[in-house]
């Protein structure tokens, strides 16, 4: 999967002369965590994030904030050394860059032209689809030795049982001699599938359960009453931040 398959096309952009108050309001209204900054020629010149805006608050004195909000522009706080990826970049490599650099979004380029943005949320949605999160079926987790042909035997066995493979993911677990394989299948009897895996192929099934797209979380944490509040609630705590013209 490549970046262009999951990115947001035609992302919202702002000018370097956009004010602090305008950028803050736009982040809230569009429910974004970052805005891309382009010049008059449409060239990418920076990125402004929620953290950049909060950093300004940290350096301003309480008595000077209201006077400067409308005067401070994005170019005074934006990050100018922007990490970007090309539209044909592998999605998993884009995810690695986000993690390694502790950033939330990557502008996507076609040569020198900005064509989109890929965010943590975009990658999370792609991962959900890749793992079959929107599909019902049997969810099987397997310990698989590093032997040639084992994975092929599993997929062939599912097909022979008349099953439909909805998703397949593999990763290293605690045992470096064995991979963890997670598959979701439809149209196959549970007992027949387990017998095929454990008796015929000889792999270790760690878990087997029914997965439904209608599954709901078991509990929802109540709202906290502490003084710590999320970014999207800043307008409730600091009304002048988003109400400034």
C-alpha cells in the first residue's frame, strides 16, 4: 500500500501571514492537529501544529497575550524544515517516519507540488482495514515457526475448506523463532479450521474467536474533573483564543 491510497487530497492550507487567532480557529473548526503553510506560488514553506501555537502562549506573559494574538502570524511560529514524502512512498515507511520523528502528519508531494497529507488517523484507518476490522468472521492467532511453506499451507488449507480469507497480518512476538500470524476468515466451520491448523499442518493456535463489526467497547471512562484538559477544549478554557477576530 502506498501513501497516495490513504492520504487526504487537497489539504487545507494557509498563508504565512495568517494570524495566530485565525489558525487556532481553523484548527478547531476543521478538527485538525496541523495546518500546511504555502506561499503565493503554492510552494510548501512550513507547517503549524497545535504544539507550535501553544508554545507561543508559553513565552508570552499573561498581560501581553490579548494584545498580540491578532498581530502574531503563523510564520513566526511555524516549523520551516518540513519532513515530506512522495505520493508513491510505502505506507508502512510513512508510519515509521511519524513514529521516529514524533510528528502527527506528513505533507505528500508529487515532485515539488503539494498534493495531500497523510496523518496518524489515516494510517490508523488503513491498519484497521488491513486487519479486517470492518469484517465479521473467525479471528485466528497462530504461532508459526520460521519454516518455508508453512504460511502457504495455512492459506491453501483455508481455501480447501471453502473459507474466504478476509485479512492476514504477521509480526514478531516474544519468541524470535516464531512469528505471530493473525488471520480473519469467513465461510468455514470453526472446528474444521482448528483441526486443519493443529492436526494437519501442526501449527500452534493461540486464540480463536468470533469477530463482529457490531462489537462495542465494554466501558467508557468518565470525563475527568482535573484541571488538565484536551486541546479541543481550549476554547472553553481560554475563550479569547478562538474568538479573536
